[in-house]
C-alpha cells in the first residue's frame, strides 16, 4: 500500500444539532481511511474551522443559525478558499420532504447531495467520492432538484455558446447525467464501455469548465439542453 492509499480523508462536520453530529462522527469514524477532524455548530464556525486546512471534505447541513449551509457552502466552494486548493468539496445533507434550499446549495457550489435517511454506508461512499474529485447525487435528491428546476427554468432558453463545444455524443451523455445516472449506468444504456463514458465525461467537464456532476446537472437544465419532466 503506497502513501496515497494510506492517507486518511479528513472530514469536517457542520450541523447545529449535537446528536446528529455525534451520530455522523460515529458512522464516519468506523470507516477505514476516514477521520473526523472537526465539528461545527453553524456555518460561520464551519467556515472558520475549514480555513485552518484541517479538512478534505465538508459535510454540511442546510438549515443552521448564524450562517446557513448555503452561504457557508458558497464560501467553502469558492476558488482559492484554502491556499493551494481551488475549493473544498461540500456534501450537503438534506431531508426527503423537499428542501427549498437544495437549488441554492447547488448554485452555491455543493459537490454532493445525500438524504439524511440514506443507508449509513452511503455517507462514507459519498465522502470518498468527493475526496476523489467526483460528485455525489442521491437519485431521490436528483428528482427533488428537477422539481425545483421546473419552477425556475423558463419555457424557452437559448442554448449557450458553450453547448456548441460539445459533440453530439457528449451532449447526449450530459443530458443523461442530468437524470442522475452513474457512469456505469450510462455505459449500459448507450452500449459503451465504462472507460469510454468516463473519457466523455472528463471532456464534457473540461470543455464547460465544470467541477463535478452536480454542476453538470445544473448546467444541463439551466442551458435548456434538457427540460424537467415531472409526473408519471
């Protein structure tokens, strides 16, 4: 095992409920290769702790006093937040009943979204995904985001110039990403190898200046490449 494999993923927990933070800390602390380095009770404390360079991933609640999760995420996800890093990846925890702040958190730069009711193992998977530079979109959260896009996206949107940079296949894959499918699922749907899909996704991100799948979902809907489809 090399030094890269041995390096632990440092996690900062930001939630105003001590019991919730404690439970999350226990779950993550039991996972190999993950260590909770700090906890914060509101967004302002979380931003201050993150500035100390003690975290690789931030797990963030949305509704908190002093500074809410959206505002804190905006600061954490900004370029150059920590010297030597472009931004800190933020995993947003949300409830199933449709948090109105989801869209705002996505626009603020959150890299992942996970339901608080998700299986315990999903939390560690999401943290590892963000630490690798990938995003994490719970399928149920994706449906909630689409619902919110439906209420915000105009009926007619001009395709931005950025879309012209993509090939037909890349546009097709971007549209599928917007549904929340993984690379493996996209590969199966298009009868491609997973490696080929991964290459296409990397090119899409590079051409559009996207950091992760969460940003790709936002771009796909806001550009008008795809339209929200609600109902049966």
